[in-house]
């Protein structure tokens, strides 16, 4: 049996350890290799390939130096340069990626904003056209009443005046048969005046006592108001009031003047401007 002394074994171990250390790459080269591997799998490969390629060339040079002269300081210096070039390529790649993503997000935002703006303009134009059409419909409907009533504008809005003799018999508040067809036309016209309110005013001439004329004017206004509601107007939008003989529009000394004073007026009130707070 061959015996090996402990001294010989110890010397052999030292030689093996020294040989292993001699072949271990410096940490700069290990870090450079690891950094390049990470960078080649990240944004730098797509967004910064030129700089990454330059870093790879320096790393290849460091690997060749390590093979020929593993322990030299120059090998470590070149490996360190390769590490820094790789890290710079990776950072620049991420910056370029972020910039491109930001530019793409801005492009999509601008495109969306333009689309929404175009839609808003289209909706606004449609709204304007609709409002204009509704305005024309209201005007046409009111103009059609000019054959059976007097139409005028004052500070309250549009005033439709119907002669009392057309609607009621003398001293009464019950509608005449012919009055219904005329009020049907009025109701159809007022249906086009959306979101507006109407005040039905009853008026009388000077004949008879003040209390009697007041009561009669109130009943006539209420009769017309109720009829308009029956024909489809919202009761929340129609109000009635009687003024008796307090608001004449002509002289009560003539039959014609008294006929003009015995009237029912329907006031289409002006639309209120929105409250801006």
C-alpha cells in the first residue's frame, strides 16, 4: 500500500486551490456578463440595439482577455467598461421605451380628443337644428292661429287674443259649439311650445257690476284653461286668472269697443334663462 504523508496532501490541496482561483473570472467580468444577459432580454434589445451591440463588443474583448490573461488588471478594467456600457444601454433603452410609450399615449389621447370633439360638434349641430326646427314649428303653429285670433308680442311673451263673443254667449261662461273647434287649433299650436307655461286671462267690458264682471272673467278663463288641459296640455303649465273690466283695450262707449274688451287672452310666457347661480 502506498502511503502519502499529510504534508504532501496539504501541498496538493494548496495547488488545487490555487489552480481553481486562477481560473475564476473577476467579479467585474461576472457582473458585466450578468448585466448584458439582463439587458439583452429587456427594452434595450428593441429600443437601443446599437448601444447594446457596442457593449457586447467590449464584453467580448474582456472575455478574450480573460482567456489569454485571466489575472491581469487590464482584463478587469475592460470588464468594468463593458459593465458600465451595458448598464448605460439598458437605462437608455428604458428611457427610449418610456418616451415612445408616452408619445403613443399622447397620440391616442389626441385621436380620442379629436373624435370626441367631432362628436360634440355633430351633437351640437343636431341640437341647433332641432331647436331651429322646433322654433319654426312653434312659429308656424302660432301663425296658423291668425285666422281665428289676434297674435301679438309684448314683454310677457306671445299673446293670443280670442274674442269673447266667439267663445261665450253674453253673460255666460259655457263654451259655444263653434268655440271648441277654435280652441282645438289653439291647443295643437300650444303643444309645440315645449317647456313653456301659459296664462289664460279673462277680461270683461264695463257693463254690469265690478264683482259680477270679475267673477265672469274668472270663470271664462278657467273654462278655457280646463279645455286646453283636456286637449293635452299639462295642467302644471296652464294657469287662469280673471281681470274683470280692469284692463280694457278699447273704449267701452261703443259696441265695437266693448266687444274688444270682452276677450280671453292666452299668454305664452317667454322662456326663462337658466339660472347660473
